[in-house]
C-alpha cells in the first residue's frame, strides 16, 4: 500500500505544469552595426563607449539637488516610445523637465544617496516608494562650447 501511494505522488508531480517561461515585451536596444568593416555596438541609437580610460572633462554633479515624489505610471514608463506614449510622458512630466520650471518649493537632497526610506529590516532594507523627479542647475565651462556632452547617471 505504501509503495502505491508514493508512486501516485510522484506521478502527480511529474504531470503538474512547471514554471512558465517569461516572454520579453520590450524591444531590444542593443545592436551591432557594420561601420567601415568593423562591428560597432550601438544602444538606443548611440555608440556604446569603450571601458578603457579616456581623457575627457569630468564634472561631478554630486551635491544638493531638488526632488519631488510623484505617482509614476509604470506601464507608461516601460512602454515602447511611440508618439502617443511620448505625449503621455510629457503630460505626466507637467513641465518639470523644462529649464524654466520653478522647483524652489521642492525639498533638497544631497546626492549620491539612497532615495527610498530604510526600514531597518534585515531581509528588505529598502522599500520602493514610487517615482521621483530630481533637478539640479549646473554650468559648463566655455571650453566645452559646441562640443557633444554626455551625462552618465549610475544606479538610476
């Protein structure tokens, strides 16, 4: 009797459906393009830089920023950038992306730092708290006039 019961349990496990594979819904952003016979990696239409150290001007943006929390539409954030989605993102931004937007009432935050509140729990020390806008004004030296400038945001 025991052997039969064990066999039924194993048979039931063998017939149970396994985990479903996840299907990617976002389009790939990385591609290789042939440039003068060389394969060059591009991401989001821009050349992926090499990781060797290069002599470039570096301007630190560490310091005081303004921030504002908002209820982000996450489905919109992760959507393909169609004209309709871009218009919706612009509406959600409500002008906060403009250089003349008045953020003087926003609280200040010194960056880099952890944004979400730390609860002190061992297993889940940080909790997601929805979207946040960061703003900071900075000036570039005249020597960079007319040059391409690329901002890098790590851990954003």
